[in-house]
C-alpha cells in the first residue's frame, strides 16, 4: 500500500470497520441461526449413524474383500486435503507479506481447523471398534505388540495431531486482539465470555511484539508441517505393494491435490461470506482475482501430475498395473473423464479470463474441483483394491447407506462449525485490516492511559505498531 493510501485512512474508517464486524456478533442473525440449526441436524445425523455402526459392527458398511478401504478412507484423504486451504495458503501469504491476504486469512484458517477435526475422525470410524483407538497412539511398549511403528496409520496419527495443534494455535493467536475489541463493545454474559477468551489483552507494545513474533514463528513452522501431513497420507498408499499405489510421485501429487482442493473450498466459502454477510468491501475483487490466478496455476500442476501418473502406468506395460489401468478406462472410465472435465477443462475455460476470476466464476470452478478431487480419491482407492494380483479375489464395492449418511453428516458438521464460528468470531481480521491501513500505536502516554481505561472495562482497540512506531 502506498504512503498516500496510508494517509487517507481516517478514524471514521476504523469505527466503521469495528461496527460492521462486531455488530454481527452482538445482534442475532436469523439466517445464520437457521443455517446453524439445519447443518446441526446433519451433524447430529453423523453421530447417530456412527453410533449405529458401533453398536451393530463394521459389517453395516459396504467394505468387503478385497476392498477393505472404501468411503471412510476416501473421505479421510478428502478432508485432510481440504485442510490445506487455510494454514498453508495463509502462512505462505503471510511470509511473503502479500497485502491483499489480510481479509482472507481468517476465512482460510478456520477451514483448516474444522476440516482437520472432521478428517481425523474417519480413521476412528474405519477402525470399527473405536474403543481400540489407542492402537494408533505412538507410545513405546516392551512387547512391541502395538503400535506398529512401520504402519502409515501411526504416522497419520502423529502428523495429524501435530498439524491440528499447530493450526489451532495459528488460528487462535491472531484472534486475541479482535476478541478484545468485541469485549469492549459487548454487555452482559457476552462481555464476560469475550473477557475470558481475549486473555486480558490490552494492546500494549510488549503484547503486540509477542503476538507478532508468535505468529511469525508459526507461519514459518506450519508450512513444512502442512506439506509433510499430506505426504504421509500419500504413504498410506505408496508404501504398499498394491497395483496402482506403489508410486514415487504420490507424495508431491497428493500435496498438489490437497492445495488444489483447499483453494477450491476457500473460494466457495469466500463467495458465500461475501454475498451472505455483505463483505464486498473487504473480500474484494482483487482478492478473488489473485486467488484465481493461484487456482489456475494449481490446475496446471494437478493436470501435469495426473497426466504423468497415467502415462507412466500405460507406457510401463506391467500386467498388474495394466489391469488397474483398464478398469479406469472401462468400468470407471466415466468417473475418470468427469474428474478431468471438472478439474481441468472447466477451470481452463473460466480462470484465464479476468471476469472468470471474480466471485461467481471462482466459486463455480471451486464447486466443480471439490467434486473432481473427491472423485480422484475414489479412483485411487477403489479400482486398485478391486483389481488385486490374484484374479480369484476380485470383487466389487458399493457404499452402504451408513457410509453415505456419515459422509453427508460430515459435510453438515463442517458447515455447522463454520456457521457457529462466524457467529462468535469476526470472520474478517479487524486488526490486520487496520495494520494494512498503516495505523500506528498512539504515543506511550496515550497507551498508558488506555491501559488504565482497560482495567475499568474501557476501550482497548489498539492497532499493531509499524516499524516506525515500534
């Protein structure tokens, strides 16, 4: 932002920003409440169906010989992929100091946390006997019965727990100043609630320095963690001898696919927030355009990896690999070409054009890519398991009603968590917008006066210092 633009930021802009963001939290929003209620019913359906499976046993699912993995593992990989929407994208944009990222970061970081929470449940669902969950825990035992440290499922447990912990911290730290702003405007039980969650924030220079240092460290550290998580998920497949899975390209292929599906869900969420909450002034066309360009780049990368994977399988001519390849061009051929159509053809027809990188165009592409990336995971899991090396063990897989309801319920739970988050937390980072306007901390005497006011419940909505004001 230019120096001239910084000088144009007036106190009225700050008041308008505070009122617009905080007012949504302090007044009932009927549409959001209805959305939470409806999506909450789907979330309840998720847990009721899972409870039914626990009572009746894993046999109510459609998995069988030789397809021991089905919708549960497909959805696990899908949700873990979506989680790359926030922490990874937000961290890269923070590290590169991209100014247009400021209104986008919190929307993205919330997607990460909620998608990880849901994705992490699917290994437990697939386990069937969920009370044996401790078999996934990596703790040493002298008999070496469990856990099996060579099992990728143990690696998943470690990676996802680490990623979820880091993502929650990365989401929570930047929330503190905004929660203090809400605290200073709230009354009654809401004031008490926000007083607790704002952790005594007063906006002193020391607090700002600590906050910005913590965010900076997490932004750098979370990038390799995010990359490693989906690499480890890819090893669930690549470390086996199953035809179609043993591939050295699976690590980067899965990471690219995760970022691709993550951007897709972020574009859809941003468009809905912009239209539903009237946030056009903050979720601007520029933000959509820049993310649309990133979306286009990931389209080309994903298309390249997909082409390379299928080309080497076809050219290699191995009997086992060929059998899987023939199923992708035969019984599953319509799904393969639908995946290519929504993941490559539609994005390349829309995103290269400036008008196509607006909210409508990117959200249409995003919905298609979410469908296509789910199909990609389906085509990785089912055809390979349906075509084992020994022909007499071949079998077909079809999801049961239980699997379909759990998948539907997981989507409802994600929407429920996002709706609820939007009603409790400013979905646009207020202090980061102010920082982008170049507003400095007041002189130290004014800070001390505000600190005293803070102790008596007065306003504490300070803005982070720039380098000159630190």
